[in-house]
């Protein structure tokens, strides 16, 4: 339980984690992070404050809760410290510490600990000495009677920089890298559970992502496409503004259904999607394709199936962040990021419109390529479908 008086809070300290290891590139990453924070907090009155290599967001106490929720979703931050910012003055620090502990005692705290971090060596008192001094001050001037070094009811952290930041709570966030710091990718987004989670994980690694979805209208409904838009909207909380491309592949599916072996229809459709996605990625200068595939989860995601799918992509890497995850792990992340409830809503999936009852689970690439040759003017058909794509700006 956190016993801090929320009305005193006026600043949030940001911990970088991985970002601090970037060496000479750290400045560039920090600039990206600040840009993302500025966008995330648009509409709030705040100030970014770089205090001895640690970034703080100075904010009104009444906005603190909403601002923290926004900052939790900014990749590149591993932790937040809602803080009371005061001047670097001994009397002011002690006065504010007493105000904090008295409030905590009134709300049930009975043991405490003080920890001091002296980043500013111009402050004349050493960390350990000052922690003991503040602890003694609390014992003499407050109702507290017991210091507890392990698992106290409240730990008062005093971070001494140009200013002084006093906090009691450490909030863990997603970490990762700032959006856009590792390139641009195109996600093949379906209405299921997996691909939204894959999108989140690649965005967490700093990739700026956009989306492409495939439908088979009128065999799939307009509502199915609306569901994809809503999933993209949820993901935009983490990714920022994005674009969703929609491609109707019904003509290709009909050709596959009439010209090729039924048991290979799923793999052939998947290969067509990948070829179209790569064509789109190349035209928009995306640097990778991203899918939600997990090894062994369905018939098309066996080693043979993935080998055949990979062979349809000529130049771009295909990232599969869920390849080693099981369904339970994927569902947990989906629930955490808010996509799960939307993903489990019923919808028509292009992949199952002409899906065979008994798909080949270990297809051979040679067989798949031979079947594709049976589709007359296949490249022209792909070009026709590609030219009819539409897009929607999300977020």
C-alpha cells in the first residue's frame, strides 16, 4: 500500500533502464522519448525537466493520476516515481518529509525507512548520514516509533539533485525503446488474439508500425473490418497514430479454390497475403513484415508451413515475436494491453472462408509452387487485388 498524500505530488521521475545503455546514441534516443512524451501528454499543462541526467515531468497534482496512466504506455520508460519536488534546502526537506509521514501515520502506517540518493555532490551531507538524520528527525517529531529496514510500511526516498524529489512509490512500466528508434514495420493484422500482441511487442522494441488486413467481402462482413479498425485504435494507445490498409483477396481465394488442391488452400492463401504485404511494404518503405504466428499453433504454423510462407517473401525480414510463446502467455499479454475482449468477439476470418477440412500440416515447398503455377495470370491477379486496396488513418 502506498501512503503518500497525493495532493502533495507535483513531479514524476522517469527511469530509463535499457535507454541508459545506449552510449553515444543516448541523446538521440532521449530526443525521441521526449517527443513521444510531449505527444502523449498533449492537452495537459506540464514541463519536462532534465535534472542531472534524470528526466522529470513537472505536473499539477490534480492531473497526476491521468498523467501517470499516459506515461505508463510510453515505451522507453521502465519506471515512474510520483514525487514531491522541493528546493535543495535542509529545512524545507525536513518539513515536507514530516508532512508526508504524518499523513502516512494517520492512514495506518506504523513502520518507516528513509533512503537518500545524493546525485548532487554539492549537497554537503553524505547519503547515509543524511538518511540517519532524517530518520531521527521523524522519530522525534512524528508519532512514528519504529524504523524497519526490511519491508517497512512506508519508505521515504529522497533524491537530491539540483532540486530534491521525495517519493514513496515506484511504478513499473513496459520499458523497451522509444517508438521509431529501430525502424518501420508492417503488421499483418487479423481479428484474432495473436497479431495485436505481436504488434505491441514490436512497438515495444521501438519499431514504428502500420497495419494491413485482408478480407473477403462480401463473404466477410463490413463489421469484421470494423473490428480490425477498433483493434488498431486500441493499439494506437501504444503505437501512436497509424495507418490500416485493407485488401480484398476474394478474387485470389476463388482462383485458389477452383484451380488448386483443396488441402493446400490455407498455405496458398497465406503466401498470397505475404506477397501482397511485401509489395505494400516496399511501396511505403517499411523495413520488415510482422506476423502473430506461433510455432505449432495451427496447421499453417508448422515448420513446413512456415517454410512455405517464408519463401513467398523475397527481400524483407519477417518478424514473429510470438514464435516461442504458448496461447496462455499470449492471452495474458492481450488482457494486459486491452485487446483481448475485442479479439474474442466473433468475426469472419478470410483464412477460414475456403479453408479445407483436412489441410496439409507439413506442406512441401515444391508442391506449393507447382500448385501456384496452375493459377493463370497469377501475378496480374495479385496486381489487380493490390491496386484496389484502401486505407484508414487511425489514432
